[in-house]
C-alpha cells in the first residue's frame, strides 16, 4: 500500500485553504447613479406635429417625428370591424397631410396640442353622438369605412384645439408683460411682511370678502355665454372656447398644408393661426406666425415675362 508523504498532504491542505479564503469581489456599483440630464424630453420635442393621412381609407395618425413609428401608429388605429385595422403599417400608403409648427421653446404647448388631438380623435371613433342612428343603419363594412374616415374631423379638431378648446389646453397663456409682473409679485409675496398686526388682519379681511380668482373667471365666462344663447350667431359664439383666466391670449401657430383644399374642412380658424401651402418648413425661425402666406404654383407676372423673353430669344 502506497502512502503519501506528510509534506504532500500539507501542501494540498494549504492550496485548499487559499481557494476558500480568497473572495473575488465585484467592483461594479451596487446602485445606479442618478442621471437627471437624461430625464424629460429632448430639445425641440413637440414644437412640430406631423399629421399623416392614409391615401385610401383617410385614417389619421399624429406624430411628433417626420417618420412614422409602426408600433406607436398602430396604437392610434382602433378596431372598427373586420379588416379595418391593418396588421402592419405600410409606409407607402401614408402621406403627410399637414404639419403644425409652434415657436421655438414652446414644446410644452405642442405636446398639449398633440394630446388634445389624440383625445378628440378617439372620441370621434368611439363616441358617435348625433351620428349614432345613421351609423347603426349601415352595414358593418360601411360603418367601419365611415369610422375610419377621420380626415374632415381631424382638420376641425386642429382648428378647435389651436383656438384653445379642451380642458387644460396650454394654447392659452399670459402676455409677456403680465408674466414678468406675475413673477415680481410672487417674489414680493414670498418675502416676510414688514408691518403691524392690524394691517395684516385688515388685508386678510379684504381677501376674505373678495371672491377667488377661479370663481371670477367662471362668472366672466358665464356672462360671455349667457347673452349669446339666442339666435344662430349666438350659438356659434357660444361654441367658441372662453379664456380660462382674465387676460389670456392664444399662442401663435402655423399650419403647413400639403393641399390647400384640406384647410376648408374647418368652419373657421382663429386669428392666431397662420397657413402656408407646402410641407417645406422655413429654415429660419418665423417671428410673425399670424401672417397668412400662400405659395401659388403659378409664376408671377415678372417671372412669366422674363420666361417669354428668353423663349423668344431662343427661337
């Protein structure tokens, strides 16, 4: 029987102890380091809204990017019946119908408008209103085609949202001067009051006697709507969205149209909206958004005269 020497067994024991005692620790961070610079939206997100139209069914999809995302676009299309919602998004069937553009740095307004447009589109598709009886008389196929055709509704929604329609619409804003005054008054309010207790009690009593600003805004809105109940003109005026607070103005916006006739689907446009034919955006930021510009495909008289002279010289 072969016996191993004592030194060999001791060496094996030492090697085993070294393996057991040494622990390979990880140098990676146990918790993720906060990176607040990656939170939120990228710069310029929401300043432009693309409106895509299906060339055969007139379905509408809104996007904040010039290229359609298949997954996000399919979520905007409801199931209105058999073969009314495509399984895949064919980009050759979708064309940009319009582009809504806001001023630089007003991406929050654009995101609010984008949200309202999607909400109104979903209401048109699910809440039929006065058209319910007419839609129920149709066959399933015709009803699905009628519900998919949202082109006219989308143009009307764009006009309404840009005019300030919808609760919480950020199209309403304060003038630049009032915003500066509001920040100054807020800073003054934050400072500790320097006065006697009698003045403080008197100011508190005056504030209690005056109604809050929210109630004043609601009363002013009701006063605007009450005298406009009688007559067709009054009904049209009552449909206009009232300012949510006194002194509110609408933010300027510009709509670029692929075809000029699409803008006629809306009954009226608010004066803060400018229109331009053509989907080529201006390379330089536009200061005056309220000016209405139209690009006619026909050349001007000077250009036509110059072309005729060149043709005569060539002949």
